[in-house]
């Protein structure tokens, strides 16, 4: 893992991703939020919408990347940072690589599906032609608590 310290800007944008994650949880979605920032300016934001959209690909990261690409009029986001409240899964990591995102900063590690170092590391795989800078575990306690509470509630409802 990279030994990089999160900046005040990183904490700021991750706090917005966590607000989006809380909103997702209130809507019955897995609580994940994502924000794409370029040059210190928010380009796009999204939260999980898998339940609402009945779409397994409606992850916060993918939705935010799609929106950012529409704002940019092209899919390359090399000068952007993606802030996300949970370590990206394989699908999202693939989208991040294909969008050429320059940097990824996330909160909670995902021991079951994370592809930025937990289960695997697709984001920094040496055979890929693009590898973003990755900073994980930033403000992880708050995001992890939100996820644990959400899944505990889901298990209790079953």
C-alpha cells in the first residue's frame, strides 16, 4: 500500500462521499457515495442506486464516472480524483482504469470484494496500461460503522 497522508482536501471530499452514502442507506441502498473532483472542483457525485434502478451496475463509482464523462464530453479523467466511501469492487476498479482516473481515495476497506488491495489490486495491476494513485482507509471508522449498521439492520430484517 502507498504511504501517503490524506490532505485536508481529501478529508473534505470524503466527508461529502459519506453524506451521499448516508442518503443511500436511508433509501435502502448499500451505503456508498462517490465524488469526482478535478482541479479542486466537483465534477460529479453519485450514490448507490442498485435497488432503485434495479441495476446491478448502478454502483456509486460507475454512476459518478459516467456523469463526469458527460460533463467533460470525453471519458478520460486523468486529472481527476475519485473519492469513494468504500474500496472499489472489481467492476468499479475496471471502470476507474478505463476512465483513466488519476487518483482514487477511499474510506473503508472491503474484505469481501475490494480490488484496491483487500481481495486483489486491480487498480495497480502491473499488466494494465493505466494505474491510478490509490490512497485507502481515509476516515475509515465512520464509513465502516455506517456499513456495519446497514448490514446489521438488513440481517435483522431477514
